[in-house]
C-alpha cells in the first residue's frame, strides 16, 4: 500500500494559491485513478483504492500546512506503513516554476509543513516531491506562497501538475531512484530555467 499526501491549506480562499499545489496534484491523481478523495478521516480528506497495480491512499490534510504532521502521522500509524510507502507533495519557492525535485529523504529544507511531518513521524526517510513555484522576488515569502499564480505563469501550472502526477505513478511502479532520474531535470514546461 502506498500513501500519497498533497500538502495545502483548507478553505476556498487558499484553493488556487501557490501553497496548495500539492492538493492540486492529489486532485489530479484522484481523477486519473477514479479514487475520490473526500472521506473525512485523519484530520484530512482521504481516498482509498487501487492504481498502478497496488493499493493506494490519497490524503489531503485539512489542518493548516504547518500542522500537516498530525494528519500524516495518524494515517501512517493506522495503516502501519513503512516510511518508504509515503510520498509527500508540496510547493518549493527555491525551485523555478515548473521544476520537479524528488528525493528519497532528508531535511525539511525550511518548509514548515514538511518539518512538522518529520517531527510527528520521528523520521525523515520518506519520499518527497517538491514542485517549483518560483522565488518570491522582492516580496515577502508568506505573501508569495499564499498568493495566486500570475497570468503569465498559469500556462506552466497545469502541465507541471500533470507531470507531477506522472512522477508519482513512476514512484509507485518503478521506485524512487527511477522517478528521480526521469523527473528531476528541467523540461520545456519549466518557466525560467
């Protein structure tokens, strides 16, 4: 069984923000796999089904981003999963818009949602998929991540979400190393590098 978690903030006011790109990937997978992600459980919205030849769980924590570990920890413990059965998807403003970066483990890199998950699980050896939202520029980081994509950025967002969904499927079927090799490089969809 694989647990795929998309990070974001609950509420319609955050729906299209950069910080909710993890939710968007889970929504895309939910559509692709016909696994509705709407059951309220583990302080989140849960979907359970089969995809890519295995049992899958989709989870969108409905805690706020910085408290995501509560939701992830509850699901992880309930299903008695190994750390390598988890994949956490979230935004990263240190990556150019459209760039993906998969890793098998490591630090939170300053991302508070990921940091809270590491704290609540007591380990950091689970896969993560960072999705580039681009730097904040002159503005404050909080305003950037909680802001919406600019009109000229929108053409890059949906292809990136689709590519991220493909990366998740590759992680499930072929493992983290193959997914890293295939999806960590720049693509034509990458805006600004």
